[in-house]
C-alpha cells in the first residue's frame, strides 16, 4: 500500500496566481511512467489506471484536511475491454517530509461525468461509494500511495467519470499533495476545501493531481445457445 521515494532537492519552482490569492510551491520528486500504454484489447482480470497515475511534483502547504479532491478519468485510455471496466479502488499519492503520527479518515467515490461527458461538466450521479477508513500513521516518510477499496458490487464503466477522494478530518502533520510532470490540463483536477469546487490549473499547478482509479477488465456473460424447439418446450404444460 505504500511506496517510498527520495526527494530530488534540485530546485524550488514558484507558481503564483495573484488573482486567486494562493501560491503553489512545487518541488521535484520523481517521475513515474504510466502502466497502461497499450493499443491491444485487454483480457478479463487485467488491471488499468484510468486517470493520472504519474507523480513528479510535490505541492507543500496546500492541504488543509476536511476537504475533497476530484479528477476526471477516461476508461478509453485503458484500451478495449469486452465486458467493460469495473472500478476496484481509488488511490491518491501523498508525500511526507518526515515521520509522523497522523491518522486520516478518508473515503472515495466514483461519479458519472454529467451531460456531454466533458471534464468541465459536473457529475450527474454517484455510481459507487466506499466506506470511511482510517489510514496512517505514515512512517517512514516519503511517497505513499493511499488506496481506498471500493465495494465489490460496483458496476462496470465504459464512459468518462470522476474519481473523488475525501478527507473527513485533519491533523497537525499534513502531507504535500503530488502532481504529474505536466502540463496541467484544464478541468481535470479539482479541489473543494469548503467553498465549492476549484479547477487547480489556474492556481499554477504544474501538472494533474496524482490521483487515479484502478479498473479491472470484466468478462462477458456467456449466452446459452438453444434451439427453438427447446425454448418452446419450456412453455408447454406437462400432462399430469
């Protein structure tokens, strides 16, 4: 459930957005490669990450706790799966500079993208929601992949959706959030810290949030082949 990495303290890059009154200080972490770059069809049981599973920048001083993050996801990046893709978990990368005793209550949801399925559309409905779980403390320090499992009866997904990661509490040792190398794609990474949803790109985020859903390729339900005579016989009353 966790993965540690060494911080490359090469430089600090300051991204400022005076109009919005917040600034982003991004520190280079480590580049991660996508694991679903494939043009072939996927078989039953194959796993895929349908959102941004790359990590490169850490954003310190941003997280407040008691807030929600959301990313736009497209199953189409996972290639074809005949039975559709079933979401099995939602993961968010978080980074701690030092060992801590922080325990965070978190949960996750999958929401159908509204209307046209565009990333700037609001979700139209919740497809599946997890239970609230407690994660932490996070020791040793470093990069952690915090994963929330989803119910086993989650429905399969073929259209774009939003993956939502909720923090139900806070603590005195909050982590840095993590983004991909970039560029930041408009309307794909969102944050609500109590005042409504905010697209993170205008704040100067260098890349998309490192938040993704793990999807599992589902098999196709077999169709039984029956002759018309066999079907008709099922509805003929039997003589007593």
